[in-house]
C-alpha cells in the first residue's frame, strides 16, 4: 500500500512515495508520503515507512528493511539512510536520523534522534537514542546508549562481524530482483 | 480490517468493534471484538487490537496507537486507556491494564498486568510488568520494572519531558482528522 | 497472504506454504515459502513467517504465533518448533532454531541461532542468541543470554509459571478452531 501523507498544519502538500523500479515492496507493507526508495531495495512484509511527520524518508540503494520495521519521526525532522544499510526485523527507526553506508540495526532495536557513521553495527534489542556514533561503532545486544558519553565509550565492530552486513545486503539484493521479476510477470502471486 | 471476536468456551457473543466517527484506523490495522475507540483517536498501520481474550479494550478520546503496536490480554482481563494516551511504535500492551490520562509508552516497550496513574512516561525498550505505577512515574529507557519495589523506587517525569506527550497527542489528533477527511472524500487513496 | 518464496541463487524451487486444515491464519499475516504448519495452530494478525532464506520453517501441532511475530533466518539454516509452543506478540525467531515442545517466548523477545530444550520459558524483552538452553530453562524478563556460560547459569522455570504455557496453548487451540469454523462458514467476516 503506497499512499500520500495527509495535509496538516505543518505540511499542506500531499506527496506520494517514489520507489525505484528495481526495488521491491511487499504487498503488506505500508509506505506513506515523501519516501524516496533507491535502487535494488527490499522492503519486507508488514513494514511501515510513514513520512507524515518526519519527512522526507530517504533510503539509499541496496538497503533492506525487514519485517515489521517502522520508520517515523518527530515533526520537522527527517530520516536518511545511506547505501547498503540493513534494518532488521522489528526495528524502530525514529527521526531525526542520519545513518551512513553499510550500517546494520538488529532485531527489535530502537534508533532515535541519532547520527550513525558508516559501518556501525547495532546489536539486537539495543537502543541508540540522542547520540552520534562514530564510524564503525559496535553496540552490543541489549545495550542502551542514550548519552554521548556512552556512545563515545563503545568499541569497534569485531573482526568476526565485519563481513556480516555485506552478506545480508547481497541476499536482499537478490530478493529485490527476484520478487520483483515475479510480480512483473504475474507468476505465482 | 474490523471484525468480531470468535466464539469461545468463555465468551459466546460475537461483538464488532465500535470506532467513533471522528477517529481514524489505517487500512492495514486489525481490530477484533469488543474494542471501543473514543473520539479523535489515530490508529496507525499494522496495529493489532484484539479483544478475543482480554475484553473489552477501551481507548479514550484523543489517544494514538502507533505502527505495529499490539493490544491483547489474558482471559478474564480487560484493557482500559484514559484520554490523551500515546502508545508508540511496536509497543505491546497486554491486559489486565488500567492506564491513566496522558501516559506515554515508548518504542518496542512492554506493559503487562499493570496499573499506571496519570502522566506516566515509559521510555523505549522498557518493561512494566505486574506493578502499579504512581501518577507521574518515569521509567527510563531499557529499564525492567517487574516488582512493586522497583516501581516504588522510580523517579518522576523530568521537566524536559513534561510537555512531550502533549505535543505527540496534538500531532496525532491532526492525523485522525485529516486522514479521516481524505478517506471520507475518497481523494488520494 | 500465502505465497511461494522467490527463486534465488541458492534455491531454484518455488514452494507454497502448507497449512493443516485445522489451523487458522489471520488474513493480515504473511506466510512465504516452505512453511509447514501442523494441526490446531493459531497464527495472529500481522505475523510474518518467511522461508525464503532459512528454509523450511516447521511449526508443530497446537503452536500459537502471536501478533506481529516474525520468523526468518540465515541462508542455509532452518527453523523447527515442536508441539504446544507459544511465540508471543512481537517476538523475532531467527534461524537457525530448534525449539522443543511446550516452550514459551515472551513479548518483543528475540531468539536467534539457538537450540531450546523442552519447556523453556523466555520472558519478555529477553534475548537468546547463539546458545543451547537446557530443558526447563528460565530466562527472566529483559535478560540477554548471548554466551553459553550465561545459558548454563540460568535457573529452572519457577513453580508459579509451570502451568502458564499450557493455559496459553489451550486458549489458542480454541482460537484456531473457532476462527476457522467461522471463516469456512463465511459468517461474520
């Protein structure tokens, strides 16, 4: 379901999402307002990307947004993801957000009002709130990072996880292409 | 999707949800059974309000229920929210629940088997389980409050957050009105 | 929505889900690929069971998968649940997973790359990652169990919770039956 944002006291323009033709949005996902989705992006079932308050929401090439993830944000803010970013199942991404290329955000985690440098890895059930993460920061599972002091004390992504996001991106670029081909050919759905 | 609860050994009556005409329910939300939604309520994409076990679910005027939030509860219990309550993205509200006016529950948080006084603020990725929160209680991000002792030790909502919920409510009352007008006029969807 | 997985470089076969006729899948749930659902299973609104990477996903008799739960997994892995398992609202179950009979996983919790013996109880907002849980293990609310040492140090399910999952299963078997009867008779929907 793609639809325009509603008109409000702070935004009188209804804008429809723009999805690049090489990207795939599952039928059960909802995308509202000025959402700009780049090339080869995979958007999974029950995702909500809602640019009626934070706007625009910009999603770079080769990103993947997994099942039940939610993007929304505070009035007057925006959300921008670089390329090759993975937002895993159930994560809440709440603007204002700037996220660099090749970041990974884990299952049911929360990222709000923050700036993430490139190649950050946010573990599962973790919260990143109101901070700036340096490039390559590693947030362990379950960690709450809600002061800049905690953010500055984080370690770097360990060697064992350095290739993890690249593999996730590779798989999901295949999903974008293959689910998209099937939809366009009307086979199997 | 609005539909009646199913008949069970503990409830032989099928009841349809009642949504006030000034409130808005996104097309991808699911509302089942004896759910009573007051005036000027906004219900976001992929929400599930399911009154087939805990019943009824009562949502007061000017509440907002954000994307992918879930309301359900144990058999024989119920859920009641006062007015101007905000349930943020991904939160699970599980009966029995009594929640006073002007409470805020954060992203991916859990509130279960609890009573919250007015103006409580539950942070993100927090859990409130089996307790009573005094009016104006503040649950920090990521905190697990699962004994009354922990509940009694909570501080009060800080000054910097005292107006936060009011702003959220104001924005979402606009959403209820504006998305509703558009739906009724069949423009843009 | 039931549909086949897409074809990928690691899987050239499109497979449709197989749902036993006694089980119920809510209209807003999405089930994709080689998902095999046993008897008397209840699958709630906005659930996503997606066997396009981890495959198959096998769900035993009398399980229940609650609102907005997500099943997915790493390439080359699979997910298998025994009988009478409850996956509560918002939980993420990410393969490889083997879960024994009568396990319970709580609200918004994460279980990934793990093996759970029978009758484990995972609390709310808890994470179980990369470990083996012995039969009857108890994971408290909010606990992160991401090393085998932490897993081995867990206690057993307390007496007060020993019958909890049985009651959940009983209620949900009624839901599978009763929602299913209504759908087949086309009454009330």
